[in-house]
C-alpha cells in the first residue's frame, strides 16, 4: 500500500474542523445516520469480514458488533440535542449578579486506534462519540483483523463525509507516523504496553488520552447460587465473547475448595450443551486470531507448572487455529497464565478455603477492567462492591454491563483511563467550557486596591457567603 | 542526585493507609476537611507573612486569592462530600430486567499534587481538598520557588491533618524527578506546558492519569461600551491584570484586543486606574506583588528589551531590580512576532493590540494556542454568541475577569495547550475519583437466546431485543412469527 502522508491528512481534517462544518447539529446527525445506514446495508459484508478475521459466529458478530454499534448510534441520534445543550450552573452570592453555564464544545481532530478482537464495534463505537461531539476523526483499525479493516476503509469512504472522517489502514509504521502528529484527543483500545507508547507520544503535544486496556478480570463464585444459570453466564462471557478474546472476558475463577468440583461439573456439562462433544466441530466458537496468539496461548498451557492442571478441554488444532474451551484447576500463582492477561479460551480456577480470601488475591494483582461475583449473600455483595476496584463490576452475570449505555465503560489503573459509551462518549470527545456571564452592575470596590482592612472583612464575608456579614461590614458595624 | 530522605518508607506508609480503608470513610474525609479549615483559620497571619515574604502579596489579596479560596472550597466540600459519594443510579434497558445499575465513585489510591509558586497556598490546598474528599492518600509537593509558603505547609500540615495519609515533600527539580519515578494513581500538576509534558511522559510509564493545569495567553476583548460601563470594565481589567499576583496568574489577563479608535481612550483610562489603585510612584507600590524571583524578573524585563517592543510602551516600563518590582506597564501594538506576544507574559506587562473591527478578535485568538481563559467585555449579544461558539478556551467570561475561578459550580481547567482535566467543587471530587460501573443481576428470568448453540430464532430474538421491539419479541416467543417457528430448536 502506498504510504500515506500523515501531515497532509491531519492538515485537511484541521481545515475541515476550522471551517466549523462539523460543529452543526445537522452535520453530526447526517454522519450518525450514515453510520447506521452503513451498518444496515452491509450487514452481510461485515459479518463475512469478521468471519474471515476471527471465524466469529454470525450471531456473535451481529449481537456484539453490529447491534451494539447501532444501539449506540441510535441513542446518540435521539439524545444529541440534549447532550449539546449548555448546562446551566447555579451561581453563588460571591459572583452575584451573574449567570453561569457549561457549554460542551468539540476538541478538534481526534485519533481512534482500535483493536482486532471486536474490530467493527471498537472502531465505530468511539467514532460515534467523536462525531456526536462534533470532531473530525482519523480511525486506524487493527491490521490484525485485515478483512474488517478493509471493509471499514471502504464503507466509511463511501458513506461518510471524507473531508472529516478518514480511515488510515496500516500497522506499526503507520501508527507511529500517526502518533507523531498533534491530536486533540487520542482514544486507544488495546494493551498496556502500547498504551504507554500512545500516552508518551501524546505527552509531547499535551494531548489527553483515553486508554481502553484489559487485565485479568476475575470471577468469584459462591456456593449458594443457581449453579446452572451461573455456569451458563460465565460461559457466555468467556467463550461466547469471541472465545475469550475480549477485554472484559472472565480471566480466572476463584471459588472454594468445597465447591469447586460441582462448579467444574456444571461448566463442563453446559459447555458440552453449547458447543457439543467436539468443540472443533461447533460453528459457535471464534478461532484464535492468528498464529502468534495461538502460540502465545499454547505457551501458557505448556508451562510445566500448568500442563498437568487441565480438567476440561485442552485440545489444540494448529491448522485451523482452534483451541477448545479449557478449564484448569489450581494453577500456581507464579505461573505465566496467572500473571498475564489470557485473552483466549483458557480458564484457570483458583480455590480458597473461605471465599473472603478471594478479595486479597484480586487486590494483589493490577486493577482489572471488570470483576464478577456470583452470590446470593448480601454481605458478600456489599463487601465486593466496596472493596474491589475495577473498571466495572457485575454481580451475578458477566460482560452485560458493556451493553448498558448509562454506565461508563473504562478502566482504572493498569486497565486504563477515561471512559465512554452513551453520554460518556460524547463527554469524552468534548471540552466542557465554563462560561460566566456578568453584567456591569454590582461592582464591588473591595476587589480592587488600594487594599484596606474593611475590604478584607467584606471579602471575608462574601467568600463565606454570609449575607449578614456583608451587611454588617457595609453598615460599618464591624 | 541525593535520595529524598525516607521517600520509599513514606510512600509505603501512605499505600498501607490507603489499603487499610481508613481514608474511605465519610467521617475521616470530613475530619480532614475540618482540619484544613482549622489550619487556615488558626494560621491566617502566618500565611499572610509567608505570602508577603515569597511574593510581597498584600494581606487583602492573600485573603481574596488564597485563604478565602481555601476556606470556601473546604466548607463547600464538607457540606457536599456525603452527597458526592452516593452512587448514581443508571437507567437500564427493559431487556436486562430484573437488574439495577449504578455508578459508584471510588478513590483512586495514592495521588501526587505538584503545585505552583504564584498562589502557593490555594493551588496547594485546593487540590488537596479534592483528593481528600474523594478518599485518597496524598503527597503534596509545593513549589520551591515560594520557599516560605512551602515550609509553612510542610511544617503546619502534619499538625492538623492525618500524617499517615497526607504528606508534604519539599524540594526542587531533583525531588520532583524522584517523585515522578514513583507509581501514582493520579498526578495533578499546576504549572507550565514545558513541565506538563515532562510530567505526562513520566506518568505514561505507569499508566497514571494526569490533570494538567497550565496557562497560556489569556486575551481580553474590549468592545465599545457606554461610558459608565466602560469605567467598570477598566477596573475589572486592571483588577484582572495586576490584581492577581501582579499578573503572575494562569488566568490573569495577558493582552487586550480593542478597536483602533478606542485605543487611546483605553490607555488613558487604564493609566488613571493604575494611579488610583497603585499610586504614582515606583517606590510605593504596596498593593502590587513583586516578581517571584530574579530569574522571572529577568525573564519579564527581557520581554521589553527588543527595541521595537520598548518603543511601544505607553505607560510604565520601569523596574526596581533590588526589590524585584516591575511597574504596571502598558504597551500599544508591540510587534506580534516579538516574544511578548508569543510567550505567556506572566508579569505586569499589558500589551494592547488594535484591530480594525472587534470581530477580527475571533480570528486573532483562533490563530494562537487555546488559552485557559477568554474575557470579553461587550453588550452585543450576537458577538457574545459568536465568541462562545467560534473560539475555544478553558473558560470564557463575559464582562468580568478572574471571577470564574470563584465559581464552584463551573469546572476549572484548560483545553489544548492550556491543559486538560478540571477541578473545583464537585469537579475536584470527580477528578480524584474513579467512576466504577456496577451492575446487579439475579438468577431469575433467564433469556435463553443469549446462549449458543446459535440458530436463526436466537438471532431474530436478539435483533428485536436490540431494537427494543417488545411487541415483536412477544410475537416471536408465542410462535406467531411464523417464519421462525420451524427453526426453533431449543
């Protein structure tokens, strides 16, 4: 592919932004509608691309990529006017008489770098926010999902305003060249290593960043639960989300020693119901994205400390890049699999004597993007919510919080910074400008020199908002 | 580089304190906020002294811009912190029923606050108030360029605040560098863009989020006004230029944009105002802060060095090197490519730039980096609207200057080169909190179509569900949507 000129790209987008075109409500609506159209008219093409990149089952592609993106788009279309409206702020006596408001304004030219695991959703969901907020955008899809990348480049070129929304395809050299430019915001989805590179590059231009990273998202399983439902919900969040290649997938389970065999039985039998006796024959599981990742996962399994711990699955098919849903019991804490984000179909189960010990295990690791708990114990729920720090928490389900647009989606600590989805996306790509309107009346001499004792007293009363104090000073009673 | 004494141990203690959960309780937070109030109330004179020493700040100014700000902020937080801590309910789609969603603010952990020398008390304690309200443990590093205030904070804070949770570390660049090598859960910095870049690069190594409160050249636009209003405007401009620390303020007025025909009257009125506020003689500038140190004094004086700049001085321009005083100085149309018009002035020099039409100010501002604040004195509603929508800045204030800083209800922070992130009031709390998404579900009402093996019935179910087409769903489930009946396999 011909190497693009990043400087010229950014310059063109800045020109468009400066023209003011993208600020209008009408432009934003037209672009959001174009995105909806693109997703509706080319559903088959998108699903095919996802199948080619990941063997993603059609329903999963529809559910987690197309439908979620369309829901986000529709919500933005519905709410855009209210999001764009200035928010009145109540002013205090200190600045009386005045009125204040907070006006959201677009940041300018923004860069979205997306990931390969949900290559359609993680590309367009941030773009929805960027457009809704009135920015011009460069989208850099992941080269590891090449079919989707090229579909995105083609469709966005066809449907969107090309002077304001551009797709730049490419790998490390292109990304590096893009990161050298000055952006007004960068949203990156991926891993912590690249996240650090993105943030360092952004620092040179004082560009704020949103980093959507991952982490080892734990699942705590109590024994007082509806086991069948829980097992299915864990499976849906793990293997039902791109075969574990999702940033919010359950990474490992913690349960009690007494309960673990029941849990394994339930997971095994539900897995069989979902994917059959030979999971390689199932069309309902994504494959591993490429041989790099396939080998990475094999390395996790082949670790001497781990290989003997498989209690379900473990089969590998290198020709088709498939790994069966695999459960591992009591892998050691210092094994590779317990110290890296797994991002694949392996699920270690750690056992403890008392479930409360699970909190310390989770807290001894970096803060994950998500943490899950299955229990009917009210006290445990409360402790979990107040003690466990993670991007998001779900009690008695997995991954569902991502579909709730009233919840911010984003990490904390090693799982990232900044958040998006729904109104949070709009805010992420906006600057909340503080606006204070004053009249010329009500000028207070105490603000100005020459300074006197009386002025100090008056200021004191004013800053304290004490009306009595103000009157007393003005009357000379103090 | 000399190792900061006991740094590892101090940070270890702060992490332990955070882990213990002590700083999360509302009572602890309130107690600390009360302690800050007590600290400033009981030490007002010491604070005035320290500010006098570091900057020659007059007590009225010190109260207005430092003590008063801290008291107002601490009382406001004290009153509101419980409300801020409460989880916010999130609305849920019916499809997820029965479930509840909430957004729960939680403290980030151990945070670093690096403050600046121009408002050494308020720019230190105001962010600390936010960090404590949000339940974090804190290291504050005050600026070494305001040494009296730095040592006041270091010596006084341990007597009032919980020293297992809040520590002051004094020092210069070496200390800052050592601190920046540590892992923090948030860094809050007030200062210059150059240092801001260094802070953010250091933060990137640990994926630490940062708030950068930087500065920039804050323009003031003066439209034509009736005489009575003009008088008020002039006072507010003078107050916004020389009032706050003699122009050494990030939201201080940097330059004025005015139509050519009003320039001479503006200069005359400003001169009169300066006389009234600060007197006539250089020796008696009691109400004006001095320049913080020799380095900055030279920097500001150097801005005047260029002969074409010094030729544009229409008032003032003298200085007193021994006392680090620079006279309030007005310049008329200095060259736009001179340092004084390309760098943040951060001192008592006020360039006036004339335009043919006041509307040209928009283009003038937009061709420069985004400032922290824009001030516009105008009664023209259309012009106001145009400024509001066509310029970008941290904040915009109409018909006044500086006062937006006092508005707790407005976020305070920059955009572009003037920084990012924001604080004040509830925004301070948010800046030092993580908004944790929490979704509660129970085990009833399981939706079978969520699970594989996939088939067309499930696909159709999900399509309808995403469109919130509940009628369609009912029809589908009751088998009335014929086309799917045969495919139903589960």
